[in-house]
C-alpha cells in the first residue's frame, strides 16, 4: 500500500515490512503484508530574496511549498556569511520558523551571501542556491567601528574578493568572485611638500569626488638616490588625506603616487608628485 501517488518524489523515506507465511500444511499459500511510509522532507524553499537593505541590515524572505503534512516543518536553517570571509570562516547558521528574517549589525558596503534549507523530523531539504546582496555605504564597519574606513590590518587579512557598493543583487559564485569594480578617481590636489631636511617630508591631497567605497589610500613612493644607482620602493596605507614620510635618504628624488584603496587589492586611479630631499649637512 503506497501512500503516495505514482511518480512523486520525496527526499527521504522509511520502509517497514511484515511477511507472514501460512503453516507448512499449505506451502503454496503465502500472504504478504507490506507497509511503506515515505517521510515528508520539505522541498527546497523558493524565491529567496534580500530586501530592506541598509548600511547595516538585510531582510531575507522566501516561500515554502510542501509535499504533505505527515511531518510538519520544524524550522529553516539560514546559512550566511560576509563574502570576504567565505573562503576562510565558512557560514554562520541561524534558525527561523517564519519565512522572513532580518540580519542586523552588518558591515557597510560589503557583499553578504545567503542560503537556506527547510528542516523537519525526517531530515532537511537541499540548500537553495546562493543569494548575494551588498549593504549600502555607511559608517558601520565589519570590525565594529563607526569610522568611514576599515582598518588596513583587516583589509590585508581579507583578500578574497573586491568590495563594491550596489543596491542590486550580485550573481556570484563562491569562493572565487570576479566583480567589475567602479574604482575611485585619482586624489586631486596632490602635493609633495618641500623637504626641510634629508629624512622626512609631508604629502597631502584631497578626497576625490568619485570615491566609490573608498576606505583607505594606497601610497607608493620610489626613491632614486642621486649619488648612487640604487632605487628604493615603499608602500603604505593611510585613512587620512596626508602622510608624513620618515626615515628617508638625503639627496634622493622621491616620486610619490596615491590612489584610493577599496580593499582586496583593488585601487583607484593614481595621482603622483615629486620632491627631492636635501643633502645631508655636517
């Protein structure tokens, strides 16, 4: 006796059978009674969407179609992560009994990846396909700070993918993500100030008008030592629109280039300036 219609698919099943033979005096007679029970593991939830997006919140919603009501739904497992952590930290899993859930305390201007499955006493469905949504720009950063930049130490640790601000869902696959990033303009008004001595000078600039998700500035400076053939190159990262270069070499021509840094080794257009440190005097 099959409790399902022909051709219906179920995710898991249980099979119970009982066979009873009539006594030996009638060996040709045999009765068989078989009971099958196919459990109701729910289908994969559908229409998973992310909406109500702000700089630190995303609301998920979905729909659920079921095979039957033998085993009622217990919960939904929602797996989610910041995509900059996906290849390292994996997913956090939370439970929901409704078909909507709001994630809060998120980082600004950061892609988040979501997937979910339905769970009941028979087991769980397959996971939905990944849904990716990027939070809007704002002052809520993944390290908990309220500054408009993420510390460089964090950026250097999370080099999984480029981060952009977008109000649209991004169709991405994990863990490798290739994004078309709108990079910042070159910082205007870049000025290599005259070096007062041979060991230090200050470089200043202003924030570019086009500054898509700019978090830091990448500063690369090359020193051509005028009394030798040696060329030195250094790179630094700063959150402010100036940097004071120290421990330099006297009588050296320095070429300094600055670009907006939006994280994950993605930089904007460079602006450059030049200055020469004076000779060391005895």
